[in-house]
């Protein structure tokens, strides 16, 4: 078995090629690194949210691209959804770390 990994754009996309005699199998993968300091910053924003006055817009979440793309595949377009639906989906999928407010939405 020969395994070759091609890195197309950092850690986001890759193709693995496996050769078994005359058969070749390809695996395509996608990943997004989410740094600890990014999550720590979101926690701080959430903790400070009750003391912040909101204008016309209120930040309720910071959803990574990889999560948004998965949701699109599942038929959930957060750009067309109500903020309550986005927050519910984050909580249901145990992605609370990306919620940036303690305020009632």
C-alpha cells in the first residue's frame, strides 16, 4: 500500500491516494484549525456581552466556516435563518463555545 498526501491549501483541504496492487482509492478531506486563543476571545466577548449596549445589530455567534459549510450540506443556511435558530442549532450540536452573547435573543 502506498499512501500519498497532497496538501492543497494549508490544513483545510487534502487528498489521500492509496494504491492496492492495481486499484487506486482517493479520499478527500477538509479541516479547519480553530486556535485556543480564538475560543478564549469568544468566551471573553460572551462574558462581557451583558454590559454592552447594542445598536441595530447584535453579535450572537461566531461560526467557523467549516461548521457553516457542513450546515449548508445538511440544508441549514444560517445566512437565511433567524438568530434563535442558529443559537439553538449551536447548542443542540454542543458548539456553545461559538455563542458570543449571554443576552436573550
